[in-house]
C-alpha cells in the first residue's frame, strides 16, 4: 500500500535536487602507481661538486707555422738534382745520430749497427750497464726473429 | 711508279700536318734581340738558344717583372721550356714527394722499457702453489701494474726511404708547372730593393695580389743587403738559393718568385737530368755508395 502512495506522490510532486560538491579537483593528489619502485634518475639539478681547485686545463697555445724550422722545412732535399750533383740529401741529415742516418730497417738491424759503431768508441768501458742492455736486447731479438717467428712472405 | 708517287704525296701531307710552328715562329725573329718602343717603355724580347729545343709543345712565355717599385712594371718577356714549366699535372707525384720529404728524415724517439729493462722484478713474488693466487714469475711482467711493455715502441725507429730519382725529378717539374699554370709563379729581373724596410715588401705583395707567403729563389747563396734586411722580420717571406728549392716549400708558400738567372739555372739542371742516363741513380739506395 505504501508503494501506491509513493507512486502517486512522485507523479504529483517532485522535490528540487541540489548537487552539493564535497570533492574538488584541487584537492586531488597524485595516485601512487608502481608502489615500492625507486627511480634511479637524478632529478635534483647539478651534480654535487667539491669546492676548491679545479682540474688544470692547459691554456691553448697554437704553434707558429712560420717559425724558422717550419718555414724552411724540406730545404736542400733536392740538392743532388739542383746542386752540383756530388752531394746526396742523406749527407745533410746532421741532427740524426750517425748510426740511423740513411738506414731503414728493423729494430735488430739498427741496434746491431749501433753496437758495431759504439764498439770502436769508449762506450763499452764507460757505460757497462748500457752495453750489457744492448747485448741482452740483441740476443733476445736474434732468438725471437730466427727461432720463434717466421720471416715475411717469400717473393713470388 | 704510280704507287711510289702516291706514297710520296701521302708523306708530304703527313709532314705538312705536323705543325712545326715553334721553330717557324722563332725563325721569324730576324735579329737576335728585338727592341720595341711603346711610348716611354722599352720591352726587350730575346731569342733563346735552346740546348734541348722543345719539339712537341710550345714554350711558355712569362713576363719579367721588377721589384724596384710597389706597382708592377713589365720589363721583358722570356720563354720557358715546356718540359720543365709545362709538364702534365701529376698530383700523385706531388703527393709522393711531399710524403717522402716529411718521412725520410723522421726518427721516432718513442720508447718503452721491456720487462727486462724495468728496474727490479728478478725474484718470484710468491710461491707457485698453495696461496690460491695467480702464478707469477716477476713483478715486472706486462701483466703487472708498473711492469714493462710487451710490444711497445722502441727508440730510434727510422722511417728513412729514398724515392726513385725520376719521381723526385718529375715532382719538381710538375710542381713548377702547377705554380706557373695557377699564376703563382713570377719571374723577376733581380732582387734589388730601393729600401730595407719590411713594410715595402708587405705593400708590394698586397698591391700585386701575391699570396701572403712568398718564396724567393735566387741564383746564388748571397742576396743583396736590402732584401735580406726586409725579409728578416717577415717570417712568411723566405729567400732560398736554387739548390734549396723543394716541393714542400713550393706548396707551403703561396707564391714563387724566381729571378731570371735562377729560372734559367733550374731549367738547365732539370733538362740535363731529363735527357741524361740516370740508370746509376735509379738503383737501390746503399748507404756506403752515396
């Protein structure tokens, strides 16, 4: 019977409905997703630095391409063509040690030549450690080149 | 009979087509020296006595300029041999020459000590077995910090080699030809300057649009006082004798200035080598046979 009365009432009179807000967007907080996950990316700005002396950065000093040595580089290299013809450019290499002048070769060849040239001087008596080192190195290289490694490919 | 006449006519036609113009042009100059006057200027044109006459290519004509004034004045005309100053441009030969010049005198002094040379390390650091550590024989092996280097650089490594004689010869001719073809070669009567100030040379180079760097080649070892004093302060203007000429310097300096005597001397020397028997020089380089 009550349903009948409520039904008749709803047809005749409808109450005004006011929407009351209790939850606002500004009060909304971020939801915690992936709970327990710790992000390892640094979001804090500059990395922490220590005060005091910074690492030394050398001042850039460009070299002068027109210094005397560089400006006249290569002079007299064609002296056997353009000169009187009796002088070879190898003879003009004054700043190179005498055992390397005009020699191209393996370390063993150059060291052997150096030893032969130094044997005539006072080096064996005045620099015994150095002389011994040269002997040791020569023996090592001899054994290595002749017994342990192959020579290059044979000419075909 | 008919066939021989045909052969003769074919031969004559072939000879006509040969265009012997250089010799004909030279022969047309009646006297040895022809002087022409235009207004106040006199230009001397000299007929050249060729030791090795150019047969297949025309000789190159170059103005003779002066160094007396800042402005350019043309004093004469000279002919240069095409085999030296009009050779085909071979960039690979120029490259080989530059690489040779840079490398043949270079000795690398980088050096590392081997395990035998590093101080210490004769004793076995710990017994072979029992410790649970890796087995070692010396504390200076390449495996150790502070130990020797196994295959490191060894001092006094030479990069010496000799380029074949004809490659160096043609390097010179190609570079000279390239300089002439690119308007970077100037022939000058002599090196007499009016003043010994460096500013005069700077103004001269600026006025004539020569490159900032100038290489001056003289016939002899000694040059007049004014030009040596002027170039002393200018590092990019250098004077060399004829035997100091080389491909690297010619490429490093933008402009090449030759005196007339120097140009002729270079031509004479290079032509001599181009026409002589170079078999001895072409053989493999041996230090005791230089």
